[in-house]
C-alpha cells in the first residue's frame, strides 16, 4: 500500500535553500506559464512547459554563471521547450497524416475557438511570434530579445516589423469579412 505524506509529516522547510527556491517559484512561475501559453497557444501544455523549465533551471541554480539572472535563464528554457514541443507536434502530425489515409489531422486544437488576433498570432512563423511575444508581452528590449532568440537586435526589429504587418493585414481582412 502506498502511503501519502501529509503536510505535518514533511519536515519544515527551514533551510535557506528551500526558502530561496520557494521564493523563486512564487516570483517567476506565473510569468513563465504566461510566456509558454503565448508561445505554445495551449494552456495545459504551458503549465507543463513552465514547470519543466523551472525544474530544469532550478536544478542548475548552483551552476548558473549569474544566479541573479534566474528569470532570464528560465525565460530562455521556456522558449527552448516551446520550440521542442512545436517540433515534436509537427513530427507527430506528419506521422499521423502518413498513417491515416485521408483523414484530416489537426496539428493541435489551440487555433480553434480563438479570437482573430489570437489566431493570427498563432499563424505567424515561430521566430516572428516569439519576437512579438517577448518584445510586447514580456516588454523586453530588443537586445534581450535578440539574446534569447540568438540573433542581432536588427533581426529582432525586422521580425517584429514583419509580424506586425502580417497581423494588421489578417485582422483587417477579418474585419472586412465580418462587415460583408
């Protein structure tokens, strides 16, 4: 029989490391979940991605070059995990399309029942979407976004500019369809 630990059975987290870890969790996981949600488009996957990113980053806390930059390391891990998930979903979808005769396979259900802007954001190429989310939602400078995406600040500016132009066209087209 499996025993379930009750909170009074667990030793008090009196150590400074445990308190520091709990404080980091409370301070950063909410933003990590929001970032993962915007990048992946799936609330449930975002929770998993953010917690996985926290566990990975916290596990390397003593090895971080700058322990004060925990948030930046966490953000980078979230972006990388979202990329990996997107690649995995694409591989699974290709496999399902090959194996299932003529049935339509949706790569994910996150584009369904969303508003126009959310849909348009989801249709952007992944680097453009990441640049827009990091630049405007996370309110990061072009330099920080460039560091996260591993490109130059000018490339970030170009990615954001192209993404915004695409979003404007798609939103305006949808508005015209609604009026017609």
